[in-house]
C-alpha cells in the first residue's frame, strides 16, 4: 500500500470522496459568482457545470460505495485512484503553464483535474472490484481447504471409534457407514451404501413404525439425541441386540433430513443382565423358601421352650429361648438383605427412643452404657428399626469393649448412633457395609449386621454415612428419615 493509499485509509475513503465532491461544488459556485460580463451565458456556465457535476458524482459514489460489491477494506482503492488522477492532470496543467501553452488557467487547474478524478473514480471502482473478486476467491479457497481438512479429520474419527456409525437419508437408505458398522453387521460397505436400513433389521422389527417414532421424537426439536434398542440380523443370519443413538444432521441443500446413528452391540451386556436377574430371582426364591422352612421349627422350638417345667435349668432355658429368638432375627435380616423393600411390612410411627431402649435390652452388655438423647418419631417398620439399633449396639460392644458408652442422638432430619470406642479407620468406612465383611469372624461374626443396616437405609431412602464421634469412636448417621405425621 502506497503513501496515498495509507493516507486515504487513515482518513477514510468515503470522507475523502465527500470532501473532494464538496470542494468541487464550492469552487463551482465561486466561479459562477465571480464571472465577468465579457462572456456569454453559455460560456460562463460551462466550467461551473462541469465542476458541480464532478462534485455530485464523487459525493454520490461516496454515498453508494457501501452498497456495492466492493469490500469495505478496499474502499481506499477507489478514493486513491481519484486523487492520483487529479494529481496527474494537475501536474499536466502545471507543466503547460510553465511552458506558456495554457490559455485558460481555470480549466487547466480546476475543471480538467475534477474530470480526471471522476475518470479515476471509475478506474478505481473496477480495480477495487477486481481485487474483491481475487480476495473472495482466495478466501473461498482457504475455506475449501479448511473444510477438506475438517472432513478428513472427522472421517478419521468416524473410522477410528469402536462403535458402528452410519448415516441414512430421508428414505432411510444408507449413505455412509464406517468399518466398525460393517464388521458388526457382516456386510461390505458397497452392499450397505444405497440399501435401505431394513436390510439389517430382524424379521420382527417394524422398520416403518420405528422410523416414524424416531421422526416424532427428533422432529419436534425437543431432543438433540435419542437412544433406542433393537435387534439386527447380520449377513450370516446371526441376531444381535444393539443400542442405537440417533441425531439429526444439520440441514444441507441435498441432505435436509439425514440422520447419523451410533450403534453399540449390547448382546453380551443384556445376557449378563438376564443372568443376573435370574440369579436374583433364584436367590429371592431361596431366601423365601429358607425363611419359610426355618420359621416353622423355630416357632415350634419357641413354643416348647416356654412350656419347659419350672424345675428345669433356668439358665439353659434362657439360652435356648434366646437362641431361637436370634435365629428368627437372622431370618429377618437375611430377608431384608436379599429382598430389600419387598421384605418390609407397611410403615407405622416408630418412636426411636423406645425402639433404641428395647434393642439395648436384647444386647448382652451389662457393663456398657446407653444414652438416649432423641425425641423423634419416624415412619418405618418397628421390628426392623429395632434390629438396626441392636446390630449397631452389638457392633459398638464388639469393637469398643464391654464398658463402651453408646449414644443415640438427633440430627436435623434423622438420627445417629455413636460410641466412644476405637472408631473405624477412614479407609475401611465404605468396606464395613459390604456383605461378609467382619473383623469378628473368630467370634462367630458373619458380616451381615452392618450390611443389614446399610440395606435398611437404602430401602427407606435414608442417607447413611460413617464418621468419627466426638470421643473418637464410630458414628453412624441416618439423614432424611421420614418423620411421622402427628
């Protein structure tokens, strides 16, 4: 960019054109006013008219310049041509004056340069248009190269991912498939592209109904993606369960309704889920059967233990009765652990203070101390709440010693059970709830007590957590317990 162009760009091309046009118009008025009477009217008006016309043309072009095809950053080209043409003609007139061949200084120094600037305006406009076309072509070329790189990049991504990916048009015909999808369905790319998506659908799949469902789900714009499960039939006739995530591609002139689908084989996952469900059903059936078969002899034993003669060994009778009660409690615990909420009866108001004291009476810890600092009634099953307290109390005695002090206290939305024992190490606080986890295996512990506690919290949707008590022992907190309505 030359000196003139830089100066024009700094001042503003349109300002230069307006200033030049205004100057010509002002000079035209000045010449018309100062004309002498020696000239005819026609002769007197020629120079002012030419100057005024040049001024109007320059001003009008400055006004219309933003509405042309010229880029704004090239406006200075148009104005620069005007100034250069003016300068060239002014230089010619000055040379003629110095050589003594200029008869009319007004025409030579004013009129002719103004007409030259108009000619320069036209030349500048065509030059600016040519440069605009060249720059636009360069930008389109760069955009095409960038798009090509992006396309190659996305093509690499599509071919690299392990999930199958394909694109279908509005007629549900394949327009693009990646290698992972061809491996999934067993067809070659050439066989798939152009074929309807029903080619890989299982016999029982209603392709039209599924297509309408997808269009309904994604067509209203309420969802960007939607996931469906279906069954595909491979080229070898094998059936596979797949999970398909569908999204609508951005509209293009030739692809207004194309959809991209990401497909994942979930056959093994579903099979594992079915096996797990069957195992859970068998476990549930076994737990129910075991509970049923155990309750009958336990009930009979409890009845006969209460009918033992008075002269029988009272200590032995107490141990037998306690053993039967313990077995019955274990049956309840196992049912909650295996069946969850289904094992619970209807909820009723439970006073936590009373339930805690009753549970404490069932714990063999004559030297331990219970402190009840709660006055809250919740909706739950009283039997299971008592079991929960007893499991926590026995856990405190087992790990805190025979002289442990256990506190049942109140939380803003629940309750806690804390002791002054040795506490639970931070790295073991999650593990204590796992089935079978116990540090008292040598004393007959089965690792079900705290599992039952955690399961109880889950079925009642309490937030259960373990932390350290104020005295350094263990503290089990239960938040969001449903309070009974008075």
